[in-house]
């Protein structure tokens, strides 16, 4: 089965990524940066809400900032692909 690339060459992190975050997500993003977390990618579906993913400084854990600003390490909230 052939996998079709749907991103159309969009970068994982847009240059002006803060416009894709709401106020609660920006607040959590700034707080998580103080603990060494970095932006990993923003999933931007055509229909639906954006998913903001961050990765820890060791590169071992990926967390998600939800729409209400809560940060979770529950990997069932996001499906990662290689």
C-alpha cells in the first residue's frame, strides 16, 4: 500500500507558529520552555483543531498541549508516524 503525503511540503513548525496557538496554549508553551521542552511540530488539519506537540530536551518524551492549555504526556492523544 502506498502512503500519500498530505502535508504538501509544509514545515512541521511554521515560521510564525504562535498564530496557530490560542492564549491558553501560548501560556503553557512559555511555561514548558522553562523546563527545557521545545516545539516539536504543529499538526494543522484542514478541518479541526490544531495539535501542538513538544519534545523534552533529551528527545525521549513527546507531550501535547491541548486546546484548554493543559499539557499531557498521554501518547494516546496523538498518533505519531515515522
